């Protein structure tokens, strides 16, 4: 399935999930605030059924959402460590200085250099983690196993089957489309905040469906 076809399918899927299903739409908006339920619903979208999931078995949905949050936190640990080491720790000596203390230019340059290096490392890590997380979270949903979110051998095999360039380009593409949607929503003033809240379920489901379709492209040799 080509990129445009996945986008069209994901858009149609998101529309079918909420349009005409007003009660479900309202519940999904509320679930966006009680986010374990919302993430649990996205896990059901990741399962790959062509019909949008029903809002049933709420406890299971809540538990799946908690698991998804924990998976996200575990994947974020390297980013948290980098942020602590390169952004927080270097600021401690400066924050301990008196308010009227003038920071020496050499000290300031050292601080900026450390933060700049941290930004580069953070960006590289974020890129790599996104590659693995985007498949890992779907793998968790499909295999119904927490450990499968971190089955890096399976994840790499699936990405290889999709094709690294195709996979990375697809992730950049869906990010760009999502940013475009959010820019359009933010431009609708003075209703931007309201529109963002109302359409947030659609955006999340749209992304989840796209990742599910992308995951399926690596189905051929992955078992």
C-alpha cells in the first residue's frame, strides 16, 4: 500500500470512528482527559481490524492504556537521563549563585556548549527511539504481550521487511500530515482550543491506524 493510500485509509477510518457516532465521539473526547482509557482505545486500533473498535470492556481498555503508558515511559528513560545530565545538572551551579551574580563568559560558553551537545544527543536518541517505539507499541497490541513491545529483534526484522528508507519516510510523512492538520486547527481562531479538543480523537486514531497499516507491510517474513 502506497503512502497516499495509507493516508486515505487512515483518514476514512478516523472519520468512520466518530462521524455519525456522536455518543462515541463525546466519550472519546472525555477519554482524552482520562488518558489511560484513550490510550487503551488506540491499542485496539493498533490491532488492525478494518472496523473501528467498539467502546466496550472498559476495564480491559483501562489496563491496556496503563500498559501503553508504562511502555512509553520505559522507552523515554534514555531521553530522561540525557535531559537530566545535559540540561538539569549543568544549571545547578548557576542556580546556586546569588541573584546579582554575573556569570563569567567562559562559564556561560561552557554551559551553552554542554546544552548544545545535549540537544544533539537528545535529537538522535529521539529519532532512534521513535523508530523502535512506533513498531514496538503495535507489536504489543497485536501479540497481546507487554514484552513484545521490547522484542527488538522482531522489531528490526519487521522494519527491514518494510524497508528502512520506506519506513523512515512514512514516519516523516505522517508527522508532516499531522502537523499540517494541527496547523489548520490552530488557525481557526478564536475556536482553536475548542476545535483541538473536539478533533483530538480523530487525530490520534488517524495516526494509530496509519502505524497499524505500516506495521502490516512487514508481515511477509515476520512471524
